[in-house]
C-alpha cells in the first residue's frame, strides 16, 4: 500500500513538477499512472521511492514514512527506473547477487531462483556478460529480475514495458498480475494506453503535476458520459485548450 498525501515538488527552474498530489494505491491492485511527457510521473515516482525528497507532504509505504523511516520503507519497495543503465561493469549474475545481498535474500535457493528468472526472461546465456554489453531491453530485464529476486511487496515501475519485446512484455505483465493477485501493490507509469486498459485495475491521469482523474476505466467512461476509447478520453483530459 502506498499513501501519497498532499505532495509537492518544485525544481530549481521554478516549475511545480508535482502539485499537491494525493493518492492511495491499495494492496491487490495494479495501478496505472498515466500522463503526457513532463506531467510529473517520474518526479512522483522518485519521491515515492525516496530518491527525491518532497518539498511538502508525506509518503507512506506499507505504513513506513519514506522520509522518516527510509530503510524500512525501501525494504518494502522494488523499483524499476525508466533508465536501466545500472552498474554497467557488473556481470548480470553479479548484479543479481548484489541485489540479493542488499535486500538480505538468503543464500539458500538463490541460485535456483536466478535460473528460474533467467529462463522466464530468456537471459540464461547473458548472465556471465557485463551489463554494459547488453541491449536496452536486456538491461531492462536484468533490472526487473533484480527486483524479483527480493520479491518485495510494493513494486514501482517507471515505464517498464518500453523497450521490451512482446514475449518479455507479456511475461512482465503476467508477473505483475500474479504479484497483485497475491495481495501486493503494483504501481507503474506508462504512455501506452492499451497497456493501461488491459492491465490496470485503477488508473490516475496526471497533467502538470495535478491529478485529473483517479478510478477504474469504467468510472472514467462514466464520468465523461461518452462511450469512447481511452485514447480519446486521455486526449480530452490533458488538452490545454
Ligand atoms: N531535474 C530537473 N530540473 C528541472 N526541471 C525538471 C527536472 N526534472 C524534471 N523537470 C520538469 O518537471 C516536470 C515533470 O517531469 P517528469 O520527469 O516528472 O515528467 P514525466 O511525467 O515523467 O514525463 P515523461 O513522460 O516524459 O517521462 C517537467 O516539466 C520537467 O521538465
Ligand atoms: Mg518520466
């Protein structure tokens, strides 16, 4: 569960990237975070994961305050950033073991888990290569595997599907669904409206740092009183004019 209460962030340039944002992301749901470029999605995600401190407001991860109790809060989180260029000089296997160490995954069963994931994501032959040699999609996969290795309750993913091929994208969507169905929390941002439509239990639409809508797609359709595609609704909501 993620509780975002009245969170605001202004960058040095004076732009309010996130403006009084309040959201509750519940256990058991896949929550989609939608908005055009520059809407404030990544800024919100960086605050939720403790990378950026908010100027105002509070964020709780399963009850732990990310500012006051960062270690406990972060132990609950698996984060896939929009930039998969991490620890480039490590080999895939070293990275996975490093993630497992940081998150205190017991040594027992670790190898099996890694091989299982490598199989699922078609990465078996790449584990002994350095991450810097990987393609964009492979880098993304190793980061996702790094999250799955410690299997935290709350998953936060910033555009996780961009760059993944259809098979890996399918695998990741299935894994997200299974994770949520076990009573965990999954939040991800996307531009791909079809993905949001197919995968998410609830969505939020954000523009210029403010929430325009939160709810199910059915509720969104109801609120606009027109039976239209998510794409049309999205364009209508985020249109400046
Ligand atoms: N480090 C920074 N310094 C100044 N302004 C920034 C910085 N990072 C982001 N911004 C601005 O904050 C706003 C929100 O950016 P953010 O990256 O959160 O958007 P986003 O919704 O993730 O967009 P995208 O879909 O392109 O990833 C934008 O206007 C952006 O230009
Ligand atoms: Mg972004």
